[in-house]
């Protein structure tokens, strides 16, 4: 009996090269699509913020409640507040001032509209990675003066009101009349949003009291969310 054996010639170098080229082409196309999607996810929120949110925040009357030229700047802030820039280009306020009187270590901030519940604000602290930062020397809740609180923000798609690295991402959603609740010791205070505005990172006037008798609370974060180009200031009044 005759046995027939069939064999297939191994692929030539050109055939292997063509196959490899096709795989590479698909791979590069896949990577390109992923890259474009990633860029859109990062750029689109920035564009929307610039087109929709920024005009709303800059349309308020600038002289409410007190013209910036007439803001009362306390000697403590004037002498001790500095603006420093980190190696990565991020600018922030700092101070060497330490209140002499004994003050509470922390208080709790609730912002119903942003789903922030009992967020910890460390008193007289410049660290805001694991809590909100209450700027050293600024007023305490309920007191005359300006309670100044800073928190982080990120790209909107990563917003998380329970994460201190993202807690103020939606701060620009606050509007006049929205409520900010603060608990300190056994006391509870309620503030209502008065207005919001965009300022430069070096504008230290936002730390100052607004009047000799006013009881304000100011919230600050970086904007547009995910960048540190500007600062969003939300000013509230005690009710």
C-alpha cells in the first residue's frame, strides 16, 4: 500500500513579516483609540467648565458684599501670610503664625448639596490631604471674622465627597442660598452661600475678614477641577 504524505511549506520570511505588520497595525490603532479617549476624558470637562461654569462664576457683582479695596486686612495676616510655589508649580498660602490661645483641634463641615457629611476640618492646619484645612489664625466657626477652609479638587469624573483628595471637586455647584453646616464642640452653626468668585493663586485678600462685625466662612479649592490654574472662592454668611 502506498502511503502519501502531505507537508506544508513553512511560511516565508515575507509572510511572517506581513502577519507581524498587521498585528502591529491593529495594536497601534487600539492604543491610539485609547489615547484619544483618555485625552477627551481629561480635556472635555475642562472645556465644559470654561464654557459653562466660568461665565456663571464671573458674572456676579464684584463689589458684594464689600469692595476688595475696603476689605479689613488684619495685621496678623498682613505680616505672616506668604504665597509659596512647590517644585511641581502648585502655589499655596503658608504662614508662621500660631495662635497663642488654646483652640479646638477640629470641627466638622456638612454641605448637603455636595453630599459632604461631617468632613473633618483641622484647626490651624496647612495639611489638607487627610482632612479639610482651616487656615492658621482665621476665625473659628461662630466667631466674628472669616473662617477660611481649603480642600482638594480633581477631574469631575473622579469626584468623591468622602475622599479628602477630591472632596471639593463640585464646589462650583454651590449657589446663593445653599447651606453649609458646621459643628464645633457642642455647637452647630449654619451658613448660607452669598457668592462665588475666581481669584489668582496669589490673592491673599481672600483670607481677610470682610468687616469689623461680619461672621463669614470661606471655602476655597483649585479650578478648573483637576488643575491649579486659579482658585474658586465661595463666601458664606452666618445665619
